[in-house]
């Protein structure tokens, strides 16, 4: 018998994403989509499934679906067909969900996912459009149906345009799965297809998990449902892989089943398999005509597509001379990238990258503010970087100034004047340096015989005397001149 | 006034000779007089009729009304009527009051003078109106016989003079067959010509709303009222609505009329065939070029229909689950609630079709049944394309027999399904078809069916008008 150490386990993970599309109205009726309103305030006979009502396709949703498909390198179908997926549930008013089955809007594609220093290519099997179900609210202690005293349905969400993206089972690790989910979110946000906020349920993720058999074939897969944060995607998958490994190590076999990750206990639980033993009896939706997607329309959509994060990252490296890491940080958030480009157009792009990916980003993270609403506007940032470049303030003073700008939105120049942060420069700095030389003869002597380390001490003395309002670089320059002469 | 056609009454209303209010009163009175015997209406709406008729009269005084307005109408209980109980002939919708009006009724005009909602086979499934959860409707020609179905209430109401005209729905003959059995005109327009929004779906790919009227002119006028594109129905045709009355009296001279061989065989009663032959002869005398035409797949049409329609209804009826509207049986747990509600709410035929359809769509059976049926449907469409490239109008009986006795077929669903053999081919192809009374057999009315290509209703109505003329049958002949 093999021991755990002898056997190597290769995870095989496929993901299934559900993404809410950023339309203003629902998939098949005119009701507005508003998150967090009073229950059942955005409903009509159509999305309540009243007798005699009919669906009408939201064209914007088709456009966003095509955009997403293009961004994921898919083939956009010339013809797509909506189909009915039949099953009973209180959150499904018609008793069927209008979805797509054998003729989805997009087929075959891929997503290049940065995982650490590598790039993992994840295949996309298909992308299709459907309507979301409503939301069941279970009244009672547990908040789940089991053991609840009653259930209510909020139909505000019912009929939200939903895009399902299914990947190939070629994701090698929970870490890669998390990165893939995160990268997908970035792309969806960048092209404006979805806010893809997992907390709001705008991006949901299920997974198929198995462990490859020693002979290379796929093992029995299990389905892991509703991991509702990026962290839980990784943790849930890790737990499930551990569970499967445990079974295999003890000589058992993995059973095909559906599981649920519980973040509170950090464990996976089996759902009653009966609930998922469905024959959905798909058939083409007779109330809707097949979608005809003309090549010209698809090309027109493509021409209007915003730049994708990967392309933008490459361009930042190329055009601005940034490191791939900095480019990655700046393009991870589309608003931050826009901010950066506004600043980089006016000042040294590398300086801009340092200030924005460093100081500004940590201020944003601490405050939870959005960069697009920040009082530290691109104009203020440009002004600040110019002050540093021109030696008007020291780098460390500038750090204080950006903090004030971030709080107040005031001009950096005004803050510098008001707070007396102007750089000690010219004659004044020269005088301070002479005083420092005079006061530290021993150290000066050691520098003169080549002990460069002591330079740091002397510069520190200069900074101390100017209360930090000196440019370190300039101080060093003047100091060296004086010592040489 | 009760003997006038709807078109004639409409004219008198516009000319001020009769008021819409008076017409509504007369219709209400007629309902009181005959309804005990006929049972055509599930929900009579006498006050609503009078109130709306009064508004029509007022609008007429203040300007004008549309040519069809003011004439009292009955509407099959499958069409959604805002604020007025709509049951679909089912217990599951016993107390259901819709929030909106069907688009066909909206097209009709502001103040539809509604006399009542008519009885029907539950969810339009049946050919005798015996499948109504509210008891059968009786044929005014013989109270021991069925009026046909599923729009039997509408057909019987028109034949009995409870309102001048009616709306029915036709999925596989449900307007045409009862029209034939009650001696009135029933038109199934081209699929998509009239919006389905508000038609509580049976077979979504087949359902059509159609006029049921005293004569062909009334049919043209009522189609004019309800036809048109509707942005709420993606399958409604975005094609201009022609003037259906303009060429109505144009005759059949030079028109090529093909008698459908497969629908004139021994499955059709001899008396029925005789009436059809007589009308064909009359059309030939009136100048039509008559020939025989074959629709080879017509033999398989019924089988295909009885897979496609149940498949669609099995899904369409899923929304009746007791959660949001209609009947709800209390139970411990949602699945048990579904089971009890649907067990009690649906009748036998509805359950039978749900099971048939569910089976046909099940994994492992889909290809053998549903896909196969769709292939037959495609062949049927091709048959019609070939036939209609050579003939302008195709002709056949509407139903294989005259009205049968109540209870005669209710224990034999297959015998009942055979009532649809002549009607179903046009339904599968989506082409327009009309049933016109052609004469009597055994003292009961026989319908002659005319069919033509998609959106050629003006020509179809012209041919139907000629057939009506040569048949010698008149609405006033009714008992
Ligand atoms: Zn809605």
C-alpha cells in the first residue's frame, strides 16, 4: 500500500461563474434593477410569472454577454437559442428558468491568469445568458430552509440578467482558482459588464473538484457550491481536496456529490443529494425567437470595447517603463489606472507610479474610499510631484502633504506654505551643512578616508537641523562638494 | 336587433340608430334567457357591459369610435382581463383576478363591451368543453350534444345569440372545430398576427387568438380589431395590418383551390365529406380552378401535435404552484404543498397532458419524441409550401364529424384527439385557416376549412366569403 508521502496528488478544478450583468433593467421585463431596496418593490406581471405574460429579451444584456465573450477570447455564435430549464422552487416563479442549453451565445475561449510569477491559461468551455432566480428568505433561527418556521420570497432579484461562464477542468490548485476568480472579476469590471461584487452576489462561484488518478485519468468529481468570497473559493477548495485525499489515503473511493463550504467552521458539508437529482427537461423557449448575432454587430461591439486589463498591463510596461508588478497593481483597478494615466501624462511616469501605487493606494485602503471620489485628484497629485521634482519640498515632507491633500483636497502648494514645509534650499541649506561639518569633525574625517557609511549619519544631521525640510539628494550633493574641496 | 350581424349592428350604432347600451341590454337579457340551458359563460359581466357601452355611446357623441366598437362581445376565459376573474376553466385559477388586459383586447379599443368570459376545456385542452372544471357547455343546435372545444363556450354563446361575436383561441383547432360544430365562422389567423400577450399559454408555439363570428364579414372586422404587432410578444409579427374588408366580395374567379386528399378519407364521416364536396362544387361554379392536392405528412401531424403541445403545456403549467396566486393547499413543506395544490387544482386531462409532455421531454426520451415530432413539423411545413406553391387555397373538412353527444367520447381520449385531425396540420405550419359553415348533415352544422399561406388572410377571407355564399347556409338558420 502506498503511503501518503509516496503518492502525489494532482488537483483538477473546473469553475462555474454566475455574473450579474450591469444592465439598468431585468433580462425579460422592464423592471429596474436596484440592489438593497425594500422587498418586492421592483416587480411586474412578467417577472412574477403571472399567467399569460411573455418574456422580451433585454438587448443590452446580449451586448454585454458578447463583450464578455470577446474579452474571454470566445467564439461568438451566429445563432443562439434560449431554452427552458424546468424545475420547481418558490424562487422560480414560472417553474422554469429561461437559460441557454445547446446553443449558447459564446463557446470556447481562455483566460490567462497571473498566479504568483507564472501565468496559468484556463480554458473557457462556454458562456451563456439566463435570468436569475428570486431570493428566498427563511424566517427562523438558522436562516436556512431546514428548521425555519416560514419562508418569504423577494422577487426584486428575480429576472436579473445573469451570465454563466464555465471553465475547462484545468485549474491546478485552489490558489489558481482564487486567482482565476479574481482575474475574471477584474476583466468584467474593466469592460463594464458587471460590478462583479461577490458580497452583493453579483459574482458567484461553484466548482467541480477531483483528484487525478495515478494513471492520469480524472477521478470522481464532486461539486462545491456557493463559495461567496475569493478567500472562501481558495479555502473551500483546499478543504474539499483534503477531504478527498483523506478518503483516497484510507483506501476509500470518492462519491459523486454536492457540497457546501461553511466558512464559520471551515468545513465542507454534503448537501442532501436528492435536492439536486433533477432532470431539467430543457427544450427551446417557444416564447422567444432564436438570437441572430451578425458578424457586423459583433465587430461593432468589439470596436467599442474598453482595453482589457492584460493589454493595459502590457502597455503600462511598454509605454511608461514600469515593472510588471507596478503595472499589475495600477491596472488591477480600472479607476486607479485611469487616475494613473492622467498623472503620468504630466510628470515622470515612474515617479507617478511610485506615489500612486504606494502612498495614495495605502491612503485609499485605510479609508476605504474609492479613487474616483478621492479629494486627492490627479491635478493635486501632479502638483505635488512637481513640487518634489523642483526641490520645493523634500520627499518626506511630501508624504505629509499628500496625507493632508487626501483629507482636505487643498492644493499642495497652499499646504506647504501654511505648514511651513518648504524645502530648505540654496544658501540656507549650504549654511546648515557647514554647521554640521563643523560640529562633527570625527565623522568628516572618516568620510574623507573613504568610510562612505558615515555619510548617512551626516545627512541625517542635516535633516534633523532642517526638521526634515531638506531634499536628501541635494543635501548629499552639497555635502560631497564641500568635503571634496 | 339580435338577428343582425356584428358588422350590421356596428353600423347602426355608428349611425345612431341603436345605442351600444341598448345592444348590451339585449345581450344581457339573452344571457339570462338561455344561459340555464347552454352554460356558455363562466363569468357573466352584465354591469361591466352596460357601463362600458355607455362610455362608447358617449365617445361616439363626442367624436368617434372605431368601426368595431360598441358591439357586445364574449371572450374565452383563457384571455387575461384586468380586474375580471379569469379561470381558464380550471379550479386552480378559481379565484384568480388578473392585473392586466390581454394585448388583443387592448388593440380592440378602450371600452370593450364584455358580456362575459366563456367556458372552455381546462387550459384549452379538449375538443368538447367537457374538460371544464365548471361543467360542460351545451350545443344550441342540440342540447344533448357538445359544442366542440376548447372554445366551446364562445362558439355556443355566438350561436345562441349571447353577444354578437366572440374571441376564442386555437392551438390545434380550438376555434375552428367548435365553430364548425355550432354553425358559425371561426378563424385561426397566421401565428404571430395577433399578440399572445395575456393569452394564458397552452402550446406557446401554436397558440393563436381568433374571431368566432356569425359570418365571414364579422370575422374580417374582428380580426381588423385585434391584429397587430406587440412589443410585449417577441413572436408577434412586425408586419403591417392590411384592410381585411376591402376585397372581401372579390370572389374566387381564377383562384386555385386544392382539396386535401388525406383529409377526405374514410376517417371523415360521409355526410361531412358530402357537404365539403358540395361547397367545392359551388366554388368551381363561381369560377375557382379546383384540383386535388396531397399533404403526405398530414397523417403524422396529429401524433406530432400530441407531443409538441403537451411538452409545451407541461412547462407552461408549472407556474401554477400555489406560491403566488390561485389555489393553494396547505401542507407541511413546500414540495408537499405543490403536490396537493396541483393534485386538487388540475383536472384529469390537464394531468394526462402534463405527464405526456414531461415524458416526451425527459432525458433519454427527448430525441425519440420531442425531436422527432419537431422533424414531422418541419415536414408538414414543407408539404404546405409545396401545396401552396400550386394552389392559393386548400380546402378540407374542419372536423371529422358533426357534434357528438355529451359523454360519448369523454372516456376515450384517443377518440377525442381524432376530432383535431383536420385542424392540426395548419396549426403546426402556423398558416391561417378558417372554418365556414358549409351546410347540414344529420340536421347539424358541418364546417368547411379553408387554409392559405402565411399572412394571406385577405385572400383567405375572400375565398371564405365565397364559400359562405355558395353553401347556402345562413346564420339565421340556427334553431
Ligand atoms: Zn418585471
